[in-house]
C-alpha cells in the first residue's frame, strides 16, 4: 500500500475520541421553547432503536440522533403517555436475542413497575406488562438498562441498574445475579455502542467493563464533547465530510461476523451493518501492537492477518482482538514470500490467500506447511491499494475508484474492467 495522503479517515481522525461517537461541533438546533441538551442534561434513558438511531430521553422529551431539537416522546411512542399517564422513561434498551427473531431488536421501555415493548415505534400486543412478567426478579423503578450480548458478557444478558447494584439478567435462563459496583457512578442511563459500555450521570459519562464494572482511563467525560453537536464542545472542530473523490484506503476486509474494516494511515473504520453506520478509531485502539498503519489485511478462520512492511501480525478474533503468541513474524516465515505487499484477500470458504505485489497476484495455500506460493499470475492492473473478496465478487481499490470482478477467472483474464467511483453509501463520503 502506498503512503496515505488525503483520505476520509484522516479527516475522521480529527474527530476521534476514546471510543464514543464523535460529531462535528455545530450548535444544537433549538427553537427556545424546548429543552436544550447542550445546556447539560442528565438523561433518563438512552437506547438505540431497530434502525440504529440513538434515542435520548429526558422527562416527556426525546432527541432522535446526535443532533437536532427535542421532540415530545409520545409523538413517536404515543402509548407511553396514553396508557401510563406519566411523562418520563426510567430505562430503555434494544434487545439482543438472535435466537428469538420475534424479540431481537425490539426496544424495551421501563416506567415505574411497567415494561413496554416496541418495534418500528409500534407497541407489541399485550403490553404494557408488569416488569416481573417479562423479567423475573428484576426490580421496579430502575435507573438504567443495557443489552450485553454473549462474548461481551458470559451469556446473552441484560444489565439492569438500580443505585450501585447491577442485576445481570440471563435471557435464556431468566435468572438474575446481583453485583455491586461501588466504583461506578450511579447511572441514570447506559448505552452500548460498538461493544463498549457508557454510564451516563449528570451531563457526564464513564466507560466501564460490562462484566466487572471496572473503569479504565480518564473518566468522567462531558457527554457534550462526544454524544451530541454543541457549540464550543466537541473534538471535531471544523471537520467536514470529505468528497468521495478524495477517499483512499490502505486495506479492507470483513470478518466471520460480517463486520467490515477499512484502514487508512493510522485510522481504521468499522461497519457492523449499514444500519449502524461507519465509525472511525485509531488502529492502535483495536490492535495496539500495530503502531504505524498497515499495508494489507485479510481474514481467515476467525483470525485477522495484518501486514506491515515485512511483518505479519495475526490476531484471534473475539469480542476484542488479541495478538497470537509468537507474533509478529516475517512475511517469509508466515507466507513464504518477500517484498512489499499492496493488498491481500481470501474468498469465502476458501483456503488460499491472494497476495498482490505490483502487477502480480500470488496465491498461497494457507493449509500447507510450510506455506508456499502455488501460483503466480500477472494482473492487468497496477497500483492497487486494497482488495476484498465477498459473496458479490472481488473489489480492487485504486485511489477513489474500484474495479469489480465476478471471480478469480475474470480478475486474472486479459479483459479490462471499467473503474467505478467510490460512493457515499460505501464510505460515508460526499458524492
């Protein structure tokens, strides 16, 4: 991969934080008659909806997303007032239960001793219910709640907060274990975002570990810097979304869970689903040993291979990546090749990594020991920056354009493909 010059991710880097979603510093819209979260609000509840939008609740109001004015919550969830007759939400979360599609991604609201279940802003039949009907042993008058999928918690769970006590509800067994986390502030709302957990208290937040409650790093932090657009707050400064014609990536891959990773310079961005958007971080945030960017990245059997210069780093994939003992190793030791690597990819259900070096693509059998090049094929293209293979074929990225091939046969043929422009739907840039 050539050195990065002008890219989407370097622009995003201006707004990078310690894991919270960062936004440009623009004044929050407000007509003066509605509450202004930029004045410093202690939220009653925060949750993502089924489309990935963040909902912030305070009294009878909600904010839909990280910018924009408040609106009455019963305009979106009218039964909260029509049935229950009060103007606030105690707690809310988005259910993670992929084994039960009738429940997965539903939004649960808790008000006093009642629970409401919504999907697409429609109240499910039979609701509201007493909390204990759906969540046995969970107390009423909660402070906060948040989902915690298996891999981040021991099992698919929901964390219910009341004071310093955390009621860990196992979704499958419907049992509760109570923990006390005295070192964590009393949370009035909790948000799970990209596998990280944020306790909101006052107008601040504290990031914590969902199993231990441990807090690492300089917390608390002011939420107005990270979770909303407010004048005189934020790390974004004069950040503007770059044009797609300025985008250039160094590497791209997707893992077994379907998450796509884009790398550029010292930054990577991850997209879990199109619903949840594209989010940027320093590479060292996810892979602390990789301190100087990457040349190529590919995924294979639940592991992420990262190539920089003549070094190969292999990370075991889980909720968080961990470097496998004994790595990094040299390209020769790991893949049986030498020289600069421009890009690399593995196609689904295959055991061959295709390594692009200049105008050649070198196929390496990942099952063989030692690994050796089994085929060396010339390419029509040169100057490739990144490549990825998926169910829709192979994409080769060069600057702000890409080439799409149906399979390896068309990629290595002498038939030239027309380049296509990178679009905003791919990388969040301006078309």
